[in-house]
C-alpha cells in the first residue's frame, strides 16, 4: 500500500522511461511485493491445500501491484492498458492451469480496468481528434484492437460456446466481456474513421458523416456474418441493431444538408436495401435454426445458444 501510494503521487522524480511509462523508485517495491504474493499463492496451492482459495487473493494482489507499478503519476496512459492486458493474460493463464475459484473474475476485472484507463486517456485527458497521427494510425486504435481481441477470446473461452460447457465463475460477466469487446472495437474504429475522414475531406462535413455511416454498415455486415457462421444469435441481433442505427443516422443527419431530390432517392434506396436485408436475414436465420435443431436431435443435445 505504501509503495502504491508513493508511486501514484510521486512526480518529477528521476525514473526509467519505457514507452511513455515512468518507473519511479517505488517500482522495485511493487515488483518485490508482486513476487512475494506469487510465492504466497504457490504455497497456498502446494503446501496448504485448505488455503487454496487464498491463492486467488494472492494472485489478484500480485496483479494489482504490477498494475500500479506502471501507472505512476508521470506515466502516459497510452500504452499502460497494453501492460495491463498482459497482466490479465497472465492471470487467465494461471486460471487455465489451475481452476482457482473466481480467478477468472480477477482476470476479466483487469481487462475492464484497462478499458477504463484507455477511455480516460483517449476521451477525457487528451481527446481522440487532437492526435496528430496519420489517418488510421492513431495509437489508441491499435491499443483498442489488442484489448478487444483479448476480451473477446477470454470471454468466449470462459463461456465455452464451442464446447457447450460454461467454465466461467460468473457467466454473465464473461458474456458481457465479449459484448464489451465488440462495443470497444466499434467505438475505436468509428472515431478513427471520423478523424481520418476529416483529414481526407476537411471541407465536406456531409461526406465525413457518410463515411462513418458506411463503416457502421460494413461493421454490421461483419457482425451478421459472424453471427450466422458461429450460430450466435446475440451477435446477429447486434448486427441488425447497428444496421438500423446506421440507416437512422444516414436519414436524419447525413442527408440533412443535401438537396431534396437526393434525399428522396437515397431514402428509397435505403428502404429497399433494408427490406432486402430483412428478407435475406429471415431466410438464412430459419435455415440456420433448422440445421441447429437437426444437429441437436441427432446428437441428443441442443447446441449452446447465446
């Protein structure tokens, strides 16, 4: 506790800089603390079986010490979430090795802390559009991609959609983590597409908004494809909702400044497109559900739904 507080309040002191992260004189204290907690966790697992549940607390304390070690007051929070994702992967690796009670919750909690730190840095402390990076090269975008992949894989593995058995301590948290990975991916890519469109077409606000709407449509199509391919009803429905939101945005905002004739033509084309998507979705969904029912009847058990 003393080392963590000292690391968070210390500023202007000499330290080691690594990718914008400043390791102060308290970093050694925090690293030593994490190693001691790891030893305690090992002893709880091997030498004191009745204290096996205490290993979860020890691993969580070690993860917390490492998280605070790189998140000093002088550190830039751009790449700190990446380190936290690595810590979360380490915790999930321990959980894969030994099914310690609620250790998966600790790992998912570290991932969500990384998301919160990322959001605070990109939208509160600095602002996404203030970056001088080249189009589609915003550092926050690539950090978000890594976090989204880690969250999606961790949540999907814990819920066990392919195996049919839920291994998560809190299944709802694992499912929410998968959904959060999709939301994170959509938010990061949408902001970067908007920023890049502003660089490419600085004088045309209508075109900038249209580029974001097109990206939403592409993202929705990907969700529909993944939802049908993996038989995930939740993902398919999310794709439909996003497609509907893209249509509303196009009609209400993107076409507001265009000529009336173009608005009429665009609305007619958009309506026909939505009708076609609805018909295709209904037919493909019925076919997929029928195949799932047949597989469940032949296998004696129904496949897991989401």
